[in-house]
C-alpha cells in the first residue's frame, strides 16, 4: 500500500473527550471550528494562510462579533478536517488509500488551492494520486470503494472516473506484463490441454476478477462497462467475472434472499448482472446453469419482466446443457391461473423454454457432407434435451397439483428422435400414477399412451410387467414385446387383441377367432395348467438372467392364463371345423404325455398334448 508523508512538525493535537480537539501550545487559541459534533480550538493565522474558505468565514464571524465558525456538511467529517488542520500547522500527516479521498474532498471544500499558497494541500494530494495511487491495482480499488461515501464530491472531482479508467486499463494489459499485486484464491480452471511446463510467474487471464468482487454494485457496473467498451476482454472472461460476483454477493438462503432488508439490494444486483451479460447471446459467455440460477433469483426478488425475458431467451439457446435440478424454478408470484398455478415448481416456464429451444433447433437435417459434423452435434444436443425433460418430469411428477395436461404437454414437446429409450419417461409416468391414485381410466390411458413399450429396456420391461399401477392393456403390450425379444419366431396366442379389447372397452383392431368352445372342462383346465407353467418358465427364465429369477406377479400370470385358455379354445374349435383360418396357434397333437420344451430353438412353437 502506498503512502505519503506531509509536514515535519510533531503532532500536537490533543483531545478532551470525544467532542473536543485542541492544539497544545503556549499561545491561546482564538477561533473555534464546529465540524459535526466536534469542536476544534485552533489559531487563526495557520488556518487562514492555507484556506480561502476559512478566510471568508472568519471575516464574517469577526463582523458578527464571535470567534466561532461552523462547517455544515463537511465532506469526510471531523477526521478529514483534522488532516487539513494539521497540514495548515505543518505537522506530520500521512496520506494513504483509505484517507486520501476524504482529505481531497475536504481540501476542495476549504479551497486550499495554489492561488492561496504554492504547494498547497490540493496540489500535493493530486501528485500522490497520479504518481502512486492510480499506478497501483489494489490501491485504486480501495480508493474507489472509499469514494462511495463521499458522493457527489468524489464524482465532481473525477476521482471515481479516474479510478474506473485506471482499473479498466489494467485489466486489458497482457498477463505477462502484470507487475502489481492482486488477489487470486479461486481454483484454476482445468483444461484438457497437456503442457510440458507451466510458468508460475505469469498470472492467469482472470487474475483481476476476484479483486473487483469487493466493489459496490454501482461501481462494479461502471467498471465492467468500461472493461467491455475496450473490446479486449472475451465473453468467457466477462461471464466468469459476473458469475464470481454473483457467488460473492447473492445469498443461497431463501430468507436472506427475499428478506425485507435484502430484497431491494438483491433485486438491483441481479438486474445489474443480467444487464452486464455479454452481448453475444450464443453459447459463449455464461453457462446455462448460471443463467438458471439468475432466473431463480430474479423470480424470487421480483425483478422486472424485461430482465427475466432476457434470461429466458439466453437459457433457451443453451437448454440442453442444463440438469433437471437446475430447472426446478419457483412459481412466479404473479401467476394465479394457468399451467404453473398452485404447483411447487414452474412447469409452464419450463415448457416455454423447451418450446423456444425446439423452435430454434427443431429441424435436424443436412443438405451436404459439410454439415454432417454440425448435424451430429445437433442430434447429441437433442438427446441431451430428451434426457433433461424426462429427468425434470421425474422431479415434478410427485407434485399432487401437477395437472395431466401440463405433464402431457411437456412430455410431447420432445420429438421421437430425442427420446430413443423410454425408461426415463416410464419412470416419470410411474411416479405420477403413484402420486395421483384417483385418476380416471381415460386419464391413465392418456398418460400411458405417451410411452412406447417397444422402446423400454429389458430392465424397464421387467419392472413394467410387474407394475400393478399400469392399465391392463399396457401390461399386455409389455409382455408381448418382451416375448418377441426372447424368441421372435414364437408368437403370443391369437386372442391378444380380444384381451386388449376387454381391458379398455374399445373395439378390437382385429376380429377375434369365432371358433366355438368344444373342450370339456377337465381338458381346459389341463391345458390352462400346462400353458401357464410353460409361459411362466419362459418369462422367469428371461427375468432370471437379469434379476435373480424374479417371478412374474399374479396379475401377469392371470393375463397369460386368459391368453392361453383362449388359445386352447381356438385349437379345439379348429379340430371340429377346418374352415377357420384365423387361429395363430399350432394344431393340438392327438398324442398324450408329451410337452415340447421351450426356448431351445428359435424355430420352436408351443405344443400342448
């Protein structure tokens, strides 16, 4: 820290309590100066020889027959006047970055100019500022901070402007030419680049960020504007500086963020940070996670719609970089009706973000080979967005106030290309069904219709086959396609469509085999038992490879019972009438005591004797 000593005489100022200051001298004092609540008992001659203002005031007091003068609204208060008075007496005064601004403003108030005496206090302070303070990085920041309490004096004397210009100029210097001290305690950004040696003496490019975080928001805004106006700072560094400032000043606790004493300050701060975001709204500058954090704060503190719209625009460009936790945005207080009303999180705002992203990036195609790399990135981003939406649906599905319309609207906002696997969507649907047990049958059908059971993984299919919350039709579809995976040449019985018809009370897409039932009850029971044992062995064998031989639940077994009973009925009907050609099952063997094994060959079919 720089300092400057003025004067040579020893300091003879003394105090009598907290409100009286006097000079220890053989000569009696002849003037009393009131500065705030402090009285200074001084001598006229040294004061009048340096200050034009005091000359006028003493002359006026003498004409009024008094020896007391008052200095109302004195900049810097008693401490600043103490420095000026000591300088008038020629006593030792030490100027430093903490007191130089009050002393400069006080000297201006007292009109201690060169016209009164050469080498006066204003001149000496200006020499100190230009030769020492503005050449030092940290001292300039200290001076700028101290200037806040002396507005508008410090502004009119251009101390603030000169500090800002000095700081902006230093941030634009090549890091290899930085010779002044700075604070850098943050972790270095790691890169994938491999270097043989690292010169520890060369500062990093973001060496200036941490020190500027100590500035008041108004001065910080002006400094950042000056830095950006020079055009030498990258958008990434600007974004990193804003993120560091937000981390430094924006609290994480809700009560500290929206408390009565902090809400206004935090609102001004977040609006300032948003206003300072890099002008290029592309992928550089700020991460999506940081932008979403700003949006959360802006919503909670009631920031203006303009700044929130700016954030929504920027976030929609980088939405694929977010995580499901980042999207848990609080509901805007102004929302009383609509998509996000009464929900814990603002689902409507997330739907809007996804819509904007798809409007910008929805067309994934290429016209020539040069666009193949860009196309690959676009598809990867779309897949990331699909995972993001499914993860967000899992987070909000447990909200009892989340309407099915909002769930369906968000789930369908992602095209098929962005969701090749439906495990995440199935998980969200399962959570929603669990937390909304009073759903109507039509709503269950609607929400389960979002899921394509053919796109479930094997593990997802196993879970769905045992899920009692799913409609019967969906379980049958899951079992059917899981059977096809196991042995594509082994079809399920021909009565599948009639089972689907019974589960939803809708017309069957295909006619049911009209063959009459001619088997006796004992034979039907025997076939049902054999079919159930065979199918259960098949499915449990499939499950055993991945889930330690988990058995199908009773509901799934009942479905297969129904399927295979229908199979037996049609087979017997075919034996009586050869005119029917709709049966999908092989003919029943007339031999007894034989059941063909399952799963040993791809071309085998089920046969019951």
